[in-house]
């Protein structure tokens, strides 16, 4: 596959979606609190990472792409920190909109050893107003050299039912990849491809996926519902299922130690999109992404896979 990855050159890719600040507090839990039956975590370290759509953009930058991000941040310290993190990753943030009526979405994970104890979320999930939609529209129109768009939908309000159709009008013929939210399936009509995991695909198709036959049936239901051209269903340790031209093919995952699955889907969609934007066939792009997903899950927290890491892993 090294001949495939060598085709991937820097191009401009726009990511639109929900920007999330991931906050990790790591430590040891060696005793139970006398105040309540909960573990006492002795903090050893803490750090912040770009999550959600921000992690997709960071993965693109790691692959050498000209990564552009569009989303909304609150006027708060979490928003300032996330903006700083994205810029340090080389992400173009000119299409980010600050809204003082919202707060920056953040997720704080308390981890003792390798076990997540609890997670605290700060968020507002209501849809952004029409006035901010117009601002987004004005900002993204300025990027006329983009080769692909990734819509990263975490259900926090940036993605709406008109977005995909609008993007297709603004950028005719462009690749539009979707990291979907189960409840927003009707928003993605006409996308180039979607990348749900098995659990999401099961909920989207409203059926249990128990074997290859039900997997194929669920995938075809999703394709009909969304009118998408192609589909990838990630299967965790079992690899992924690829739907293209009326048929399903599977790719087995390379055996790796799974440390944390957080953000693995971001690595997958970033690699597929970067490869396709460089003319790589969809199935070959998915083969690369399958390797990238394996690299991602072997690291703690949200992690962006670099071009060199992917090249070496091949």
C-alpha cells in the first residue's frame, strides 16, 4: 500500500462541524472516599486536546493537508484554549465563528489507571441561528481551492438539514464526507460517503447487526435512506465494511493493542477523504484508513495520525 500513500499530496480540505475541547485528568485511585462510596483520584497529570471536528482537522494537518475548520466557539476560556490548540496544529481557523450566546463544548474525562471513572460535559446543543448560518456561509465561500469537505456532526447544533445540499450548490462535484449523528440521518442526503460505526449503523437502520448478512442489509438501508454514493461501517477490532457500486466488501483490522477508541473514527474519515481528494480509489482509501484507525486506538485519548506514522505502519 505504500504506492497508494505516496499519491497523497497536500490539498485544501474543509471540515465543518462541532468543535470540542477534550480535557483529560489522569491519576491513580488507590482508596475510597470516606465521604461517599466513590474512588479518590490522586491527579498525576492533565492535558487538553482538540476533539470533535477539531480532531478531524488535526488529523488532516498531520497527514500534510491544508486543513480548514469551520464551527462555533463560545467567548470563554475553553474556546480560547481550543482555538490556540487548533492553530498550533496548523489548522486554518479563519472560518471559525465566536458566539457569546453559546459556550464552547468541552468534555472532561477523569481517568484512573486505564479506566475512565467519570466524564463531565459542558455544552449547548440547540441549533445555531440563521444569522450565524449566513456568517458561516460568507466565510467558507472564500475558500475556492478546496478539494473535499468533511461534515463532522456531534449533534451540538452546527449541522442542519440544509447543510449538505447547500454545500453541493456552493462547491459542485466536490467530495462530501459525513461523520454522522444517528438522530440526524435525514440531513445527509446526497453525500459522497458516510462513516458510521457498527452501533450507529444498527441504530440508523433500526435493526440488529449480528452477522455479515444483517450487516449488508443494514448498510443498504442506510444508503437508500441517505442517497449517499458510498458507505463505510467501521467494525472495531473486526475492521470495516465497504459499500460501493451495489456490493459490500470487508477489510480485516490489523491486530493491535486497543488502549482507547476515542477519536478513531476521526482518523478514518480524515485518511479516506485526503486520499480520495488526491484521486485514490475509494476502496484503496479505506484500506489506508483501516491502518490509521489501528494506530489511533493504540494511543490514549483523541489522537491524530501523521503521514509518517501511517507510512511506517504500512
